[in-house]
C-alpha cells in the first residue's frame, strides 16, 4: 500500500482513549530501531554476538528523525509518528531511529534510516544545519535521563526532517500517522511513546517554535 | 531584605490552588518589563509619547532571561520565576525581560535587565554562546504566535542564565521563587505566566535537556 | 532575464582582482537592504522622516538570509551572494537583508525579503527550525561588533535558506552569483562584503558544517 | 608547576614561524586524546585489543571542549589551546578531547576529560545548554569531512567551556596557552592543529560571536 504523505494528510483523530484511526502512511521494516524486538539488518556488518557484547561496553551512536510536514513558510503543520503493535497488543509510537554505521556520516545515516522507515519516496529534506535539536542519551536503567533503552547505552543525535513525498512502507508492521503539533503534544500521545521519546518530541516541537 | 539565591534555595511549594509560599528572593523594580502597568525607566531615552507612538509602528527588540541554578556539571537544578501581585489581586509569574536600547549590545541589555530584576549581587553567568534558545514573537492580538503583549509587537531573544549570587530586590513588588524543573513545568505554574511565557519556559527547559 | 538557480549553476570565477564573471542569476530591487542608497519600499508604512528619526533612537530588527543550494543529503554545495556596483564603481557583495515590519512574523519577513531579492520563483525552503544561526548586531560605529551599518543600530536574525527554483530578478542592479563554500570563504570574497557580512557568511558556513 | 589560568593570562606570542613562548598553564596526561601516540587510560574498561577491534567496526563517541576565558558579560576573551611536542619535534595544538564511556553521561564525560587535561582546579563552568556547538565527524581517511583521525571513525560533540580556576597539569607533556580570538584564528595557529581541529576552533568562535 502506498499513500501520499504530502498535501492534506488525513490526520489521525484520537480521543482520551488513545484510539487512533490511521489512514495515512503505512510504513514498516523498522528493523534497526532501538528495540530488542527486531533483528538489526546491518548487524551483518558486525555480527549479532559481537554487537550484543559491544552493547554492554560502549555507548552506541544513533540518529533519530522527527518527520514533519511544513507549510510554505517552513512552519511545521504536522508531525509524523510511527506506530506499531507490540506483542502484548498495545500500540506504541516512536520516531525514525537507527545506528550510525562505521564509515558513514551522520547525514548518510539519517537519510538511510528515514528511507528504511518511511520508504524511498518520502523525499526528506535534510536540514542544511548540522545541529541536532537534541542529543538524547538512552540508558538501560531509568532515572539517569528522560530516555531509556533496555538493550544498551545509546546517544542519539535528533533532527526534525520535513518530508515532501509519498510513503511506501516496506512492511505492514508499522504505520505513520500525522498529527498536528497540538495533537502530538497531548499527554495521551507522548506518554505512549517508546523509551521516553515523548520528551524528545516536545523538544523537537520547541525547536521549531511549535510548543504551546 | 536580602536573601541568598544560591545553595539550598527554599523552594516555593505549591499545590493545585496555585497558592504559593514564597520565602526566597524578593526582587523588584520590574519597571521596564513588557507590561503597561509600570513606567519605562529608560523611556527618558525616548520619551513616553514617542515610545507609545513607535509601539504602534515598529516591532521592538527585547531580551529575556530565565534565571537558573546549575550544579557542578552545569545541569539546571532550579528555575527562578519572578512573581508579582496584579491590581486584581491575582499572582502572575514572569521572567527577566526588557528592551534593548539604542547603542547597546544584546549582552549589555541582558546584563542590565538581570541586574534590574534580580539586583546587583545576583552574579549572572551570561552564556558564552551567542545563540538565544528561542526567538519569541509577541503580538498584541492572540493567535499569531504563542506569545502576546497587549502593548506592542515585540521580538525577544531569550536566554537561560545561571545566577550564582545573592538577590537584592530593589522593590517589594516582585519576588523570585525557585522551582525544580519538574515543578516549573507543572500546568499550574506555566498557565499563570504572563503573555504565554509558560511556553517560553518549557522551551528553555527543553534547551537545557530538562523537559520530562 | 531569467536564469535557473538550481542544478549546475555556473559559478562565478574570480581572481585576486575580484573581477567576477556573473552568468547565473540576475536579481534586483534590493530596495530595503541595509543601505542608505536605496529608498525603503516599506517606508510608506512609516514615513521616511519618521524612520530616519527612529533610526537614531531605537535598534531596528532585521532578518537576513544566506541563500544556498543543497544536495540530496542537505549538504550545502553552493552559496548565493548578491552583487551590485556601487556609485564609485566597485563591486560589493551582500546577502538577503531587510527589516521586520510591524505585525509581521520573522518567517514572513524572511520570505518577503527573499522574494524581493531573488524573485518570486526562487522557491526558498525556509528551515523548520526557528533558530537563527547568528544574531548579528550592526552599529553605526566600527569596533563594537564585527558588523557596521552607517545608518543605524540594527539587530539581525540570520538564517541559511536553501533555494530550489529560478531567479527572476526584478531589476538589473543586482546579480546573484553562486560560489562553492571554499570559494565563498576566500578572503577576496569575504573582505568585499558590505558591513562586515563576510564574518556572517563564515558563521553561516560554520553552522552547516562547511567551514574548512 | 601550577599557574593561574584566570585573570590576565600571559598570552603566547607568536610570529609567522609559529614559535611560541608558553608561560601560562602546563597541562599533561593527555592520555585518552584522539591519538595513537598515548595509551588509553580507560581502555582497562574495555581492553586494548578489544578497543582496537571495535575501532575498525563502530564509530566511537567523543566529547571535545574548547576552554575559554570570558569577561563579565560572558564574552570570550581568550581561548585555551593545548600543546605538545610530537616525536618529530614539531608542536601540535589541540583541544580537550576524549571518549564517552559506557554508562557515562555526556556532561560527565566532558567534565572528566577537562579535569584530565586541565587539572582538578580548572573549575570549568559547563554550559547549561545541552547543545554542542558542532558535531565533528572524524574519519581515518581525509576528504570525507574536515576532520581526520587515523585510528578510528569518531563522532565528537564539541562544546565551548569557560574555565575560571587554576591549571594543575599532571604531566609536563602538555601545556595550555591562551590566545585572543584574533590570535587563535590566525592561519599559523589553526593550520597546526591536530586532525583538522582548526576548523572546529573556528566553528567554536563562530558560535560565541567571535569570528572576525
């Protein structure tokens, strides 16, 4: 299934129940996401056992992207959140996320992970600025920072990335839903985000002047 | 009255009622604050009538500062909010705020207004970085941005500024109360801030990694 | 005359003489630029005499834009500099620059001035981020900051703005020439920029990771 | 030997020869610097062989600090550069630099490496802002970015850090010399910095408004 991300996205409507009607972009193949649940497609570069060992020894470098739609003045109009059903049946939300590989620039990693999660037709406009809006530090244990990742210590460079194209999800495990900044800031949304990313989402919206 | 701002500030305790017990720093002379209520002490540089006329013709340039305490690693531990009683008896909160004068650098204006609101012994540590954490746009009418100022169109460069000294409020009209980031982010606090500055406060905390 | 700004811009070649062969984008109507030489097209909003008087009393708020081309990963590949011949026959370079009007947002002002200087088909992609890469302070006298403006005290919010379209200059007074970051950083280029904007250009390139 | 870093630092004077008279702060123990020349004091956490293997497989996360002196308004007045003699007798300059360890926050790593290179009495004032002024990407091969590190692919979060105390170098291998921004920007200085860090130094000065 393919759906257009740009121009008049149907927005997920949700009430207090968090019940979401998602009709916009299905995405998938969220393989290398910060999660133990899916295999790492690039782990061939490293070997699963090796990666598992390193994860206990070194902080890993990640990039993350908050996909957005912008209007003609560059103002963020919608935020794209990735969804998936967990094994227990609940829905969690997340953003584009993945490791920086050896020899890869941060921009290359960012582009690769956006393409992986949103498909090759998302047409992301990577910002000219090289500054992440946040450096998010994920620790296995809670309380050291707002962010947790049970698998590892990861440090993530997080960017807001406008996308202008069409989503072609590569698996049906994930969907993209577009919310207005107001909707995305609702506690019902941010509280169900993986690993504390609701905080990251708020920081993203702060960086584009869309907190309220 | 003088009270120490640093080291173990007694924090304002507040409940849902917004009822605040303020025991820390009294401040005052909040003259040139973005408000119609108090005369502009620098208006002599311009003339009250002239300033009033210009306010309907040009955006005015402001600086704003969110005073904070930091620990030895630079992490923000407390946020200083200014309080005052309005004529109607309610309490509003705000931050350090004031105009940039002709011939004055942004840093000079920032220092001057911090001294004005927090007293000469606040010992602010202006950041080496020249980047405001936000550019806040205040319009007389609501809805154009998160920020309103009934008097004027003002554009404010907003900074987080650690203070390390002692508050010597110069009038009893204002107090400074210190809140943890968690306390400061409570809706009861941010919603009572003047001109939408609760949003600015959240953006300030996002910029120092203390949203949650 | 119309010329394509995007894709394979012919770059101005220049030697020590500063002799430039400009074949790319002609632009014009650089009216409201920070210069005494051209009338302010918006001064009707304020009146020339009034504006002249205010310029001696208040800092004026400006926006500035460094137009760039970017590649598919968002990396800056070219920088667009505006040129014009002065009355004395020398060529000066500058960037997009103009005042923020009463009631106008920073984004609106930025868009308006880009359209004014680069034409309506430049198709600028204003950044989602609300943060200027620099806040440039212009004073009439030299030495207070790297920036001077003989007419006034101006404070400018400066942004890097990718453009993707076609330049349609509206006067022949100005041209746009595209230089690689390396070319743009050459002393021969930056030293001939108006009001110290060579420093601002370097800061722009620092912000996009293209200093070298 | 101990010398005061603050207040009236004697500045290194240098001519075209790059001949430096260093009288200020000796520092040392630059062990964990991005260099093959010195052993990694924390490699015990990982094992030299393990680290060597990982360096060929994963990007490593670093922090870097440009130590500065600031005046009462937070303006940078001096930049501290670390020096050392190489085996070949030439002098190279660098900045504070080191790895982020597993379980360590970026702030903790930054503080640890500043203490390691500048001594426990340097009294750094880590910025409240969590934003690095640059994310520097070091690759073993030249040309991928302005930065190279023959040992590894490293990604560094770089900060400007005011120091207010006294340097107590722990080895005599390193010295700290303080230069004005103007001196530090001289080609003779930046060109002799390790791994392309002259570019990083310029970006640091851009971020504090001290390019010129």
